[in-house]
């Protein structure tokens, strides 16, 4: 399943922060005049330092006054508010939210600005939304973006040293080991090195694609692979006169039971057809039936010879 993590730096404690936490504890205890014990205060700070995304979701249970009774939720929200109210005394610095999928997973995520991102297998992004800043870093894998239009808030996707900037569009970004593929299906994007001014970047139109080097430099413009993108979003993989070597690499992206070619002479064998992503068993058996390839399952992998 997709994991969502919000890592934090250790909270910064000072006299004002200590007083704020103690006061919130007294309120939770019914407004008793006695001071909150040091052990309880320490427990709150410990909880703040270990919070994850789920801790920001309020409990369904509420007190008679309608106030949320989840201690970690109200302490988190109240502490952030206190940081502003106390003249910028921030108790910790929030880091980008991380979303990731495991091998064989796909998941669509609603982002805070109304945009959506669909993560392909074994993918990871970190997202930061603050004020007019909308930035997503594709750390690994592949993601399809449907960006909500905002004139005054560009949406940036970073991969390696490349930046893809849009205001509202639908596009796909696939981060490889040494380059990034960008396919634009709708709208417009500007691509190029992250440090380069936006007006100097290459501007793509709908239906165009480009490969960016690890430094962000664009190669020749080509046609967008809309069919391939639609396939992976539907859990399919299509091959059209694809070499077996390339087909195996693509199939293995989606499965923990990989395919292995034992005989190099099979690498150039051409593959056609549509397969279910992650079903390496069906793919291997099809090779046996259609091409006479010897197939064997051994030690968690399908061997082809």
C-alpha cells in the first residue's frame, strides 16, 4: 500500500514553547490550577518528534464542547498556531510530505492544491505546498500528474537536476537512472535545468515528449507515448515488436518474481501483445507457447532459455 510520511526535525524548546505546552495540558485536564508535571510535558515533546501523517487526522470522538480530544492532533495544530501567534517562534520545521508505492502498486493521491498524482510501481515523491509554492520531487519511478490550474502559483516537478514547470496540465514523468522522460498529454510545460530561468527552458505542446539528461538538458522533441501511459495507469503493459530483453526489463518493474534470460541469443526475440502488469508467470508461459522458449520457475524467478 502507498505510504505517507511527514518527517520532522526535532522540536525546538524554549520558555515560551514550554509554557504553551503546559497550558494546553492543563486545559486538557479540565482547567485545574495545578501545573502539569514535567514527565507529561516531556511526553508531549516526544510525541511531536515522532509524528506521522496519520497523526494530523482528528479523531471522530469529540467532547461535549465539540473540541477534538485527540491529544496529538490538537497539540500539533495548536503548536503550529502558537508559532505564528508568538511572533514566529516555530517549534519545528516541517519537511515535505513523502508518498511512495511498493513494487506492483499503483495509487492516485489528491494533493493539497486540488491536483492529483498517480504513482506507478516502486515510485516515490516528496511534495511541498506552502503559500504559492507547489513543488514535487520525483525521487524514483514514474508519476502521472493532473495539475489544478493556478495563474499565480506554478507547479514544479523536479527529477535529477531537471525542472518541469506548469500552471495546469496533464503530463507523465518517468525518472530513469541517468535521464528523465517527460510526456505531455494536455496543456503546456517548460522543461530544462532546474537553475535555468523559466523563459530559457524548452516549451512543449500537447502531444509532445522529450528526454532530459541528468543535468536537465533536453534532447530532441518526439511524440508523446499516450498509449503506454494509459496502459500503465490501467495496469497493462503493451509490446509492439519489442525486444525480449526490453520487455523483460519492463515486466520486472511490476513484480517480485522476476524474469531472467539465461540464453543471450533470446535477447533480440520480438514480442507483441498486451499483458497484465506484474503477471510475470503469464508472460513466461506465453513465451513458451508462442515462441518455444523453455520456462522454469526457480528460486523465486522465472528463467527463460
